[in-house]
C-alpha cells in the first residue's frame, strides 16, 4: 500500500513539474510483482485517480521483477494538453 501511494505521489510531482495534473493523463500502465497486493488497494488507486479527474484507460501488468528487488509497483503515464 505504501509503495502504491508513493508511486502516485511521485507521478503527481513529475506531472506538476511539467505543468500537468493527473487529469491530463491519457495513458496509464501499472506494473506489479504482486497482483494480489495491488488488487487489495485497487479501490484506493481508482478512487484517487477519479478524484483527480483522471478518466483514462489503464493497463495492469503482472511482472516477475522490476528494476529493484524491493519494488512492488511501477507506474508509467503519458499526459497531453
């Protein structure tokens, strides 16, 4: 749960630095090494995105490993004005 929140926080910071918000996201892909863990907080993820006005389609992919062994989730987003 903490990693998902941190990933969303980081995404909002990066978007903000580029002059965008979550509402500007047109593509969102979430990678996770723990599908069950992500599904346990999925309502929180979707709720946060919806609250921010993000209504994009999402892809959720289970992967064997991310860049660092301790990473459980990674979010890739594309924003457009």
